[in-house]
C-alpha cells in the first residue's frame, strides 16, 4: 500500500493554531484515546471510530417543542487528503517558524497513519509536533523519532492511584516513556493541566518538579489552566459533565505555579 493512501480517522483540522507548538500551525485531531480524563476538553475524541450523535434543541425561545438532528463526529481520511490541507498553509509555516501538530485524542492509537503523515511532512520539509499522553508502547515512539521535530507531552498526576482514578489508566508507562524519550534528546514541551484540587496539589506539584528535574531535553513547561469551555460538548454527547463541579484556577494561582517551576530552572509559560 502506498503511504499516501493509508487511511485514519480524524475529527477536526484546525488552521492557524498558535497554542500547539512553535509558530503558526495546522493541528490535526486524531480520533480515539486510551485515557478517560475527567476534565477532558475533547470528549468527542475518546472513541476511535466515527460516531453518530443526536442533538436535541428547542425550536424557539418560548416554544416548548424540541427538534432532533443527527451529527457524525469523525471521518475516515487518507494521508493524501490531510496533506492537501496541510500544504495550503506552507507559506505561513515558513514565515512564522510553524508547522503541523498531530493531536487528538491520542495520535499514537493510529501509529501507521501517524507515521505516514509524518513521513510526508518530512518529505515536504514541514516542521512536525506530536501531541501525546505518552500512553503507548515505546516502539511507537521509536518508529517516529527521526520524523518528529518536537513532542507536546502531557504530565497529569504523579500518584498512580490518583492517575487511575481520574484518567482510567496507570501512569507507569507514561512516565517510563517520557524518561526514555528524554534520553533520545528530542525537543519536549511538557503540558500540565492545572485542575484545582486534583493536579495542582502541593504533593503533585512537588513530585512533578522532582521527576522533571531528573530528565533531559525538556524545552519548556506549559501550565494549562482548566476551563469549562467543553461543557456544551458533554451535553451534546449526553455524557456526565465534570465541568459543572469544578472552577477554573485563579490568575494568582497560575502565576504562583509558574514561579514554582521557574524557581526550579524551567522555562515556563501559562497556556500552550
């Protein structure tokens, strides 16, 4: 099979992204994720295959009747189809030092499709970044190391029991893969979701700093403040909404955490 004809499932392509890596980028969102994070901002990414959802809405403000419409989330596409969209913005990548970020969901769940896209980007001299939870076999990292310019790597909870409770999986493979990846001297941006009372506890921050201080190749720490923007998605998917129960961190809290990481020698920014 030709690389260009390999197919995968995506649920969105975002143009002119500025928070998913250096410069202006195109972000391709893969469908499917092995984690079930309570605070997930892309719940439509969890299932690997395209899915049909029924959306219920009022007809008018004072009308008590409702309408139902169907929407399919996700579509199967070929490498050629994705690359044709990516190539439209090459001039913006060149001017800004940007490129393409493969996100999700978890792109490592579609390793053949991911590798084929990275290969085509490499052939076209397009900068690439893979946004990952790290929850995969390290062989999948090894297969794309020479094709990937940088990684956005999530670090959520250091305590394994809490990680299982809030994401559904152990963190052991995630931390082990990050350790191995750092030895390969690839550019790594660590992304830490700041969820009040869960990931921003003193214990978790202290353990995160200790762990990250033992690694090589950490370019920057990105502290991602939790927000409620995904709440409507949960309503549409008819899933329980964690976002009704948690408030975003204050600006003061975010600045305090930023200072903590900076004091440990890390280049740190708030946001992606």
